[in-house]
C-alpha cells in the first residue's frame, strides 16, 4: 500500500501532471479527428477556437513585446488544420448522404422502367395476336376477304387498285 501512495505522491499528489494532461488532451484530439463528431460539437469547438484566436491576436496586438507570445502562429496553424479536417469530414458525410439519396432515386426509377418494359412487351404480344387474327380473317377460310375480292374481280367488278399478290394464294384461286 505504501508503494501506491509513494507512486501517487511522485506524480504530484492532488496536482495534475502536465505531461499526463497533455497526453490525454492529444488522445482526445486524435479521437475527435477519427470518430465522427456531431455538427453542434464541431460548431462549439469552432467558436471556442475563433474566440481563443481572437484573444491571442488581441494580446499580441497590444503587448509591448510581441515575441514573448510567439506561440500564436503555431497554435493558429494547428487550430486551422483541425477545423479544416472537421469541415472535410462534414462535407464527406453530406456527400455520402446525397449519394445515398440519388442511389435510391435511381433504383426506384429503374424498377419503374422495368415495369413499363414488361407492360410494353405484354401489349406487343396482344397486338401480335390481334394482327394474326386479322390476317386469318383476311386470307384464310372459305369466306375470307381476299377470296371474296378475287371472285368479285372474276365476275367483272373492276377497281383502280389491285390486290397484293402476296395475299393471294393458290388455294384461294383454285377453289
């Protein structure tokens, strides 16, 4: 037990060791860059960053010896890099959402298109069937229209137009 107390006392007792605090701060900072952070938290961090940058700028501006406060550019650069990384992460999240929405719309449009193509196919089949029935009435059977027209021509009825030869078959003429 005494060893634990001595170890705690060597770290500073109730005081926080600056090295440990810096390490913890850096770990939290790295985790914020890796893990997705909510927008409101990024806004708060950005506000704090801007406020601290303005405060540092004002201190440097009104200090008698600005070189005493030379860490300003380094802190500003680090803050700007963190802000840029968070904005990039937010942009990527927005792009991913937009890609997802556009993919959904594309898929819905594709399904609708395939349904329409099926309907067109069914209508073409019905049209083909109706065409076949009409051609049978025109060219097949005892009372088909082509036979009746050729019989009218053989009886002496004349027309300015002639029946298409492809419609007249040998069986129509011979019967």
